[in-house]
């Protein structure tokens, strides 16, 4: 009887010891997890770029810029870091922040002047200005800047596919500039300020021929000259 009790006591003691050790192990593991930081898994350049592109495709442009920026910061010498710079610029552009986009494209040109994507960056600079063009009755500074940017691209990379696109944009810019000149000229014409009106119409004929206003401009030039000739001399030099 005594022997049976002794065996039961030994078994109970062993079981308590096992449970105690197991509890201690769990406790120490919990303590370790608090004070010992597990090493962070570092994303690869490809993973950063893929995640940035995924965010871009879903319209999450801010998040896309964040992943592209992390790629640049953690892998500055990797070939994908260059594409990430363009990704940042594209994200600004697609988000409608054309000022920041232009700055990013210009940074790319400065940092990578011989990169194969230079024509694309130059084209996008022109588009940043084009997207900011105002109505026909507004200042056309952005139109002029867009036109100049596209012309620089065509002059530097005449064989690029982006130059072909730029040539169409140059025509669009010229048409907008011509329409603005005509709007102002017609405004002067209605006010009987024929000298000022004639100057605007002749500017269109000289600088923006072939954009769809030729016939109308010629008629207005003829009519303006006729009215100017019939106007008293002291009124012909009015602004």
C-alpha cells in the first residue's frame, strides 16, 4: 500500500515538474519576444518596384511614390532605382500635380543625361505644361512653354517615337496660340482698334499658318486694312 502511494507521489511530482518547465519556457519566450527584436525581412528591389507599380495601376499614386522612394533609398545603385525615379514623376503627373512632376522629370534629365528614357522625360515635361494651358482668353505662357519643350525634343531626338508624338503636340500648341491671337485681334476689331487688330491677324499669318485659321485670317486682314484706310489719320495709330 505504501509502495503504491510512493509511486503515485513520484508520478505526480514528475507531472508537476513537466508542466512547470513548459510554463517557464512559454514565459521566457514571451519575455524574449519583448526584448529581442526579430530581424526585419528586407524587400528586394524587384518587390519594391512591383509594389509601386501595383499601387500606380490602382490609382494609389501617393502609395506608389512611397514604394518607389523606398527603392531609391535602400537600393540607390540598382538599375531599378532609375526607373523608380521615372515612376515618382509619373505618379505626380497622373495625380495632376504637374509642377512636382515637371521637377521630377527635370531631375531625371540632370542625373541621367544619356539614359534611354531621356526622350520620354522630355516629352512628359512638355505635357506637364500642356496640361496647364488655360482658356483661349487667358495668358498662354504654358502653351509657349509646352511648344518649346516639344521642339527641343524633336531637335535633339528626331528619330524617337516620342518626337513623332511631340510634332502633333506642337501643332496643337500652335493652334491654341493662333486661336488666342485671333480672339484678341477680334476683340480689338470690334472696338475699332484696327491697327492693333491687324497686328494680331498678321502674326497668325506669319507664325501660325496651316492650323486651320488661314482663310478666316485672310478675310479679316483684308477687312481690317480696308477699315483702317477709311479711318481718319488721327485715329489710325490708336492702340
